[in-house]
C-alpha cells in the first residue's frame, strides 16, 4: 500500500496558529516529583514524603487470587528482574478486588496502586488492570533502592493504543514480533495490527490453495510464510500480555501475488469465492477467543462490484462471530455500516473532515506513519495530538494506532524499528492514547513551544522520560530520539538564494538589521516537507530558490570535541522519496553550510556512497533498499570542536526543491548552557 498518500496528515503548519489551548492532562509538578520515568504518566497520583526501602527480589512476595494467571506471572517475573533493592525484610505485593473504587469507565483496564510501608497493594477489576498495575510498579522500581509512599489511580482515556507492522512487504520473524509485543506491553500498548498480506506475498499458510505459498507468486522474501501454528502461537503470546492482535488480509487491492497465482483478480466471481475460502480457513484455524476481529483491507482500489465485495467479506467474517474492520479513506471501498473504520486521509483538510465526523467505531491512523517524517517531527505530532479528534475515547472513538510501513525492500529487517523511528513514536502515541487531553498542538510540530510555557515544559519533561526509558526498557534497541528542547534559534527567514553571498556576509557579522527574523525553539526545525507529504512546515508555501539562516549559541565549560546528532534531510521510508548521500566534506546535497564562531566547518564523516542517489525516480525504486548512510539518525553522533565559553552556531540551509525535505537537525548530546 502506498502509505505515503495516507499519512499525511493531520498537521497544519503556518505562522500565527493559535496553540494557547493546549494544556497538560496532568500536573507537571507531580511529574517532576516522580521517582522514575513513567510512560504513560498516570492519570491520578499523589506522592508522599515518607519512603520505603526496597528489599532484594528474593524477598518480594505476590499474594492474591490472580497470582496464578499467566498474564500476572509474566508481569511479576519481569518486575523481579528489575528490582535492585538490598534492604532487609520482606515486601508483599497484594492483589485485591477494587470493589466500587473504579467506575464502569475505569474498570476494564484501570488499577489503584498503593505503596505503603512493608506492603504494596494493587486493586483492579480485570486481569488487564492487575497487569498494568504491575507494569507501573516495574517502571517505579527500575534501578531504585527506595520509593516514596504513593497512591496511583490510573486508567486509559482510549480503549486501544496500538502499533502495526507490515509483514506482507517485509517479512518479520515471529521471534522479533514477540519481542516487540513484549516491549510494547510494558508501555500499556494493547493492540497489534498485523498486516499479513500485500502485493509481495500472501504470508499466511494456505492449506486449500498452497500455490499462494509458492515462491513464484512472491516478489520479496520468497520463502517466508507463517504457519498456522506460528500464527496461533503469536496470538496466544500477545493475549497473555494483554495485547489484542488485529490480523489483516488485504483484499481486493494490494494483491499482485493473487493474479500471479490464479490468473484473475480478487474481485472476479472466481476470485471472490477464493477470498471467502481464505477468510474461512483463517477463522477456522485461529479461534475467536484469541482473534475476535479481522480486517480485510479494502483500500486504494476501485472496482465495479465494490458493494458486493465488501458485503461478501463482512458476511464471511461475521459468520465466524468476528468483528470486521476496513480502511476508511478517500481512495478505499465504501465502508460497511458495521465495520470498524481505520481512518486516514490526505492533507490537513481531508483529515480534519474525516476525524470530525465519526460515523461508526473508529481507529485513528491519520496522525501519521512513523516511516515518513524524521524522528522528532513524529514524536512531537503524537505528543500534541488528539486521537480521533477527541479528548478521550467513546463508543465511536476507539483509539489510535502507530503505523509502520516500510514499503520498499529492507534487506536487514533489524533496521526497521530505527529507520522508522518506531519506539520514540510509540512512546508519544501511548502517552496521548492513555492520558488523553484536549487542545490542539499542530503548530508545535515544526516549531516547539517556548520553554517557559506549559506545552514547552510538558514536552521537555516527556523527553526526559523518553531518554530514561531508552536506557532501561529499550536498552539494546535503536531509539532515534534525543532531548531536543535545549536550543532556541534566530531565523533569518527565506531570502532569494541569488543574494546568498551578500546575505551570508551580513549574517556572519551579526548584522541582521533590515532582515526579517523570528525566534524558534528546538534542535530540529522543519521549514517545508517534500511534495506528497502535505507540504508541512514553517514555510510550507516556499518555492525552490530561497535560503534560510539559523543562529544559536551553545556555552560549554572547556575546550574540546562535543557530540551532536546532525542531519538536514530525511528519506521517506515508505514511498522512496530520495535524500541522496552528501559528498565527503559536505553536509547535504542541498548545499548546507555550518559555521562555528565564524569559521566554516566541514562535515567530518566519510561516506562510502558519497554523492550518490541524487536523481528522484531514476536511480531509486521500491526494490532498491535504503542504505544507512541515507538515514542520518542511524549513523551515530558527529563530533565538533567547541571552545570554552559561548559558541555561535550558524547554519545556512537552501531549499533545493520538491523532492527533498527542507529542515535542520542539530541536537547537542551533552549538557550546555
């Protein structure tokens, strides 16, 4: 599926957007007092002055009727692994029925966690509540030897907080998917959308039509098929971690493999019969108790018998007592009245229209796909969003799903989470999906709020929490996000590039009189994204042939080399929009220049593909995998020389054209003033 169309985007970026309405759903002082990083942050919490000393793991005991349940055993085992206490004595964790302490809205996944001297109590009404209470406790005790006494009452704003993986295009091993479900469940993610088929292959074992599993029908990963035993194993594995899998058999579009195998299309009379057989076989092999719903796609295609096909798919799924789901966008088949709608739209206006008119049960995929924009933009977007356009969930506003669509071939599948910014985006998605909150923050995506405002403080604290769990929960995983709210810039707004030589001299001398300037915040600044991604950014209507200068200062205590994450473009990992590799010594193919204290600095990185992959739609294709040299946040830091005291950084960034992002990424990885 060409997801770059879908994405994009619930953003509106231009100067003067009102953002005063955005407020944090929790007291930021309570967040500052938390003993450890908590993601998502609890809905209600009180910290006491008294503390308890934590004994070693062998002296912890779990009590209560739920202790024998598989989910609870899994959560308890994980908790014990993270206990670093050494105090004498025993500590009991007591699981209790919450009685009437949780409302109907709260009881499905809610819990009350109380930390007292010699005992910790978790009260809940359902297994998920106990499981999530233990996950919060695990985050609290991570690496700690003592905790403040506290009471946490917590429940989600939205029913579903999910992520998806496209195994149809790029096959992912069951072992890897299990690890991702494990890690996601620690953040209280409870939905995994598993895209099992696409143009490149039907990845599900097929007993009735084994031709679908033959190599000749596939365009990638030719030998990779999930057996029904493996599929059922993953469903049960996820279920034990309170994660519901939504499987997708994409039809009638995205099905080149089908016409290869049979010689006709899915929407033909013969094809519809086979599609019904495929759904029937899957539902017979994977029981309803672990798989209560099935998605059949219905996206990005036009067929004459659309209503007939949708009715066939829905009735076949319903005959197995399952819910059905389908994509709900402008290029998709009309959604069945009873289907769960997976909403997306093109551009800001289409997306707002889509999400402001919920006509049925809705999952929000419209916020953005993590494999298109650079990391910071996606994290900001999810952090300041409103799932389904609402402050909290309802019978229609079911929740939000992070989409991961590396459409092009990926040879090294282990690169997908890092290239697609999976974990940082998931942290922000689940924070908002769990905590909810009203107010729009769209203008904060290209330009962060000022540090002294409530949104600015909230985002900074969230980044600190992310940085902490990157070292604990996500240790060993690619986590391409670094605290970016420590810099502010003066921008010399777009000027004709034909005047660059004259203006450069003035900027380097600090003579900005007569030039239009503005103040912006954040290490990552987005001027204009490429065509096809909604033209987002501070200067979203800019045309080729203009240049922006960005000026900031960084103060350090001594001379030396200091590490930065630096990048000036981002390849769209979904639709193969090209970035190209800089020439050695250069910062980008756009002609970016960097000065420190008036001296131009060359890029010290040496590229094996220097100067290559420069021509959009000529060199590149979906079957030509990205190289890491094109994804700057995967390359590690760049060291630059700074002098003791204040250093002036100036970046000159021309806008070369529609096929590239126009942005600046310049994040210090050290403490500074």
